[in-house]
C-alpha cells in the first residue's frame, strides 16, 4: 500500500512541476518530497502499540473480506441472471421440440415417397418437353426446401441439447460460487468476533477518562500532521470544464450519506476540544459519496480514524471521510460528486457504525452545515 501510495504521488508531483523546469532539478525535488512523506508514514506507524497494530490488521482484513464477499455476490447475481435466461430460452425451445420432431418425421416420410426416382418416373410419363422442364425445376425446388427444413429441424434439436449442457454447467458454477460465499462469510464472522475481543482489550487500556482524552488528542494531532504533509505535497487539482469551483458550492453540496448527525461541528469533544466536523450515524456497508469532484490524495488506515479517505477539490479545499468499512478508491483516482468512494463502518476502534466527515480550506476546518445542502 505504501509503495503504491508513494508511486502515485511521484507521478502527481512530477506532473505538477513547471514544464520548463530542468529534468534533474524536477527529479531531485520529487525525491525530496517523497522521502519526506515516506518518513512521516513510517514514523506514524511506529507509534502504534501492539494492540493498535492488531486493530489496523483486523480492520484491513475485514475490509478485504467484505470486498471479496461483495465481488462474489455480484458474480452470483450475474450467474443467476444468466441461468434464468438459459432456462427461459430452454422453455421456448422445448415448446418447439414436438413440432420439429413431427416435422422431421413428415419430411423423412415425404422424402421416401418423392425421391429422385419418383421425379424421373414422373418426367418420363410426360409428352410435353416444356412441361417436363417445369416439373423438373419444381422437384429441384422441392428437394432444396426439403433439405433446408431438415437442416433447420436438426439444428433446433442440437440447440436444445447444447442449452441443457450449458444449464448444467451454470448450475454447477452457481453451487461453487454459493459455497465460496458461505466460506467467506464464515471467515468474516470469525474476524469480527476476534475484533470484538481486541476492542475489549483496547478499552481496558483506557482505564481512566484522562487516558481516553490523551489518546483522542494524540489521534487528532496525528491527523493534523497528515493533513500538513498532504497539503505540502499535492498541488491544486484541476477541474473538469463543466465542474464549478468548490468555493461556489456553498450550501449546495450533497451529504456524503444520509443519517442523524450524532456530533456537530463545534460541539464539545472533551474539556478543551471541540468537534471539527460531523459524526453521522449510519448502518455498516452504507455507500459513502464524494461531495464534489476531486482527486484521492489519501486512502489508508490511520490510528484513531480507521480506514480514512481524503479528497483534494482544488483551491486548498479538502474533504475527509473516516471510520470506513472499506475504501473503494486508490490514491490518484479522480472522482465526481456523488460517486461511491467507500462504505461506512466502525474501523479505528469505534463501537458503532458512523462516518466522521470534515471539510477543510487551507488546513482550517469548515462547518459542514455551511457547505452541505440540508434539504
């Protein structure tokens, strides 16, 4: 993950430098910036104690299993749709089978009665040469039509046999996919039980309110440090021609998801702290939508915030989406407003599913109520 994160930033930064810059100077600048970011990520990870490392691993494993289950479910739906189409086609062909089989029997019987010898005998009994030619052409037409009907009938019967084979193969594939889905679901439940035990251990570590406040403050400082690094590394994102600048979207942006605001901007979050965004209650697995066009500049696990995704909207505007169940976009990806970028969850040690959401401008938190459409 770190290598891919660094690789995308290498490309993004190199493209943002002036075209007239010297190649060697550009390369050295990129190397310096990447080294700085890599050092920050390494230091941040080294801060994790053993339980936090296990939590990070658990969140990532659960996210991977959920993605795998969703992919398997999608494949199962596709296979079920294909099976229904095959069965419908089979029913139509079966309705034609009896008619085709009767037609085949009639054609074989008629072929015996009106074979080539019958045509010759009929021709020899005629005295008029012109009539003989017409009758000969008639027999030729009839024989060709007879052969075409025979070929069509045989093709329909073969098609029915092929459909039955395809249906049997599809049913077998469905059974295998269903068994795989059951196995993956069992693994997911096992990981979730293990995580509940882990969360109980983490909770027992916080044996006092002061310890909880200290952890919360450390997590907040870690996020601020990450944002500072992102802002120094990422140039303003260009917009699509039909996209309005973020600053013009005040009061018009859609919510990242629907749900009750459990904690609003400015609410107390401790004796000396306030919420700098919204905590929105939701169900696990709910799709999280990008509020505006932008580029993914962070998509990874961060202590205290779980699976976190950050979008750069240009002109110094960022939006943050934390405690996700899964992350669906990688660093460097472009998204449009309304695109599903993650699924909501409770990663990072939360007891219940919720999305933590922030809007920032030049590093300063903005009240989402000013920017989002409350309708």
